[in-house]
């Protein structure tokens, strides 16, 4: 099920991003930009971007609360101006992905070309980039000419996703930021 969300980025200037509920953000005091995002058992300092709402799968949302120890005004959040976007893939690029929850584990399967899904190197870079964008573990999927899927990612996740027929995955097109 999809829902409206805002994107948050880690305050440590990494490329890490998470999605948080638009409703949760709207319940915070007006103008709140500095938040704490729940990632696993930890609360991570982040900056919420209220300039654009994003339609995402609800299972990709993270809990969020206001960071009362950091006011988060633009000059404090972005000293010296707003940062440039992270490197490739580029902002605005679309990817086809399926957000999946199995046995209490949330992850995303991202469609890539077969060459990328076939081995390490570029695949590791793409997995790291997509994980920072989606905020959950990622498995890459390419397909042989006959449609047979080829997965790249952690062995545990590859085993889980291999049990799901490709045509039954909840595929959706996502625009990268």
C-alpha cells in the first residue's frame, strides 16, 4: 500500500536517506526541520525536506520525532548553502523496484541490467546507493534472455526473494532524488 511521505537525509552529510510519514511530520511543530529517524533500534539525527511529497510504499516509512536539542533552521542545517545532490544515479532517474516484507524483514528488489546483477564491483556500488535512498536493504535483479531472474545482494535476502515469483512482486516505478 502506498502513502504520502517526506524524505529525510542524515545530518552527517552522508548520502543516507529515509522516508517518513507526511502525517507524522505534519503533527510536529510548524517549521520543524531537524528530526530523529528511527533506524532499527537507534534514533538517527536527520533533516526533513518538506518541499516535496513523495508517494512511497508504506512499509518503507520510518518512525520520526522532533529533535528538540537542535532547532534545525536552514542556516544551521545547511551551513554555506544547500548541499549538491549525491552522485550517480542521477536525481530524477526512475527505477523499477518492489518493496517486500517477508518474515518480519523489509527490503527492496531493484531491477538493473543483467551485467550489473551478475557480480560484484558496480553491483556493490548500486546496492549501497539504493540502500541509502530507500532506507532498507536492497537486492538487485537482472534477467536472462529467457526471463530467468539473477539476484545480487546478501545471501539471506536472495534466498527469500527467490521464493517469490517475479510476476507476483509489487513492482512500482520510483523517481530517485
